[in-house]
């Protein structure tokens, strides 16, 4: 007994006519008649009464039809699910992101597209700074992450691997955008209307810093940049995230160094001014464990690549 025997039986039973069943199955009427006859021979009992203009189920046929309809329905759902999973449109995807990522429209657009195009894909978003995402990727706690890197990463355009540090995974990266360094300040700051500023002009300003940030200069890069400009930075507050930095800047605690780029959208209560003469290239990228392939992950990479293009 083969699956096609069962499909032919269900079609003939539902249509009560071998001719209509053959049209539904896109086969000839004799093929349906022969398949039903073979099935009846194997079962040792008739399944249909052959009437002049139609067929009618016997008691055995009536008993057989409901469980076979349920079986074929379950089979169809299983096949459809396998296709969705294989296409990356079903399953589970855990994505890391940091507070700076929330300021970029591609992140929002990617999540929106995934919900629209793959409603069966279970998305889980985990807030993690880039400095912690590589370990989370290595441990399998996230499948991919929206990540930000400073100039020391040496990243170039497009996809490329990023080799690991201790206990971290080597990564494949899809570059979304590069940026530069600017200063963020409240809208009512005296420098807020400027198109650009020299770092030296900030010598007397209080700084709010994110020491462990992978993109906005922490202590080492900040001191190096300020020393090149001829002063020591006056740090008044340390915070753990860029979101916290922006909140403190907004209430007048100080200014901060942050990423500039045409697609980063900062709160309207703040001004982000490019720094003149400072060479500091940042990279915004989607990262995942090098060599790891999963349909849902591949679909995410395709969606982000489409948007980044």
C-alpha cells in the first residue's frame, strides 16, 4: 500500500465519482479505477459500490475515510511546516542588540519585515552590548547580533570573518553601515547649532562616558584623542550603556562622544555634532558564528542584506 492509494481513495470518496476524482488528481479515470481496485484487493474488501452515474462508499469505506482524511491533513501540514522551516520562515531566532542599535532604522525595518514575511518565526530580542554579544554567540544564547565596532576591528566593506578573543567565537559579519565620531549634547548647549566642532573646543566640558563601549571611545581611546587635542578629559559620570549616556546628557550632566551617520536617529532633544580632524571609523554590522548555518539565520541575513543594500 502506497500513499497514492490513500490519496486516490480519499479523492474518490469525497467526489463520489471516479471521473471527478481523476480531474482533481490530474490523472486519467482508468488510473483512479485501477488504484482503487488494487487497494480493495489488498484490503480484501470492497470500499465502493459502483452505481450507474457515481460511486458510493461501503461500510468499510465509510469507516476508513475519516482517519485517512485526518492523516492526509496532518501530512499536508507537516510538509508545509518542513518547507517553511527550510525556507527560514518558521522556527526560533534569538537576536542580540544594544541601545545604539535602537537608533538605526534598519534594525526596526528588519524586525518588522520578519514579522510580516515570516509570522510563524518566533523572534526573541535580547538586549546586550557588543562587548558581551560575542560570548553569547559562542555559548549559543543568541543566534545573531546587531553589533558596533570601533576602528581597532579593522573591518572592511561587506562580509568578512572576525577572529576570536578568549572564550569568544570567530564571527561572520554583514556590514550595514560605517560611521564617524561626533559629540552629543543637549539642544540648548552653546555649541548645539554648529555644523562641526574641534575636539579642542571641548576641553572645559564635562564628559559622560561608557567605559566598556566597543564603538564610542572608552577611557583609552578617549584619553588618547583628547591628549592629541591638547587636554585631559574631565569625566563626571560613568555609565554602562549608550542609552544611559544619552539620558544623562539630556538632563545636562555633560556631553558624550557618540557615533555619527546619516541613518542614526537621535532624540530630538539632542544635537549630534561631527568632530573635525578626528579619524575614528565605526562599523555597524550583523554578526553570527563563523560557519554556522541555520535556515532562520540565513533568512535574517538575507533580509538585513536586502535592507542594507
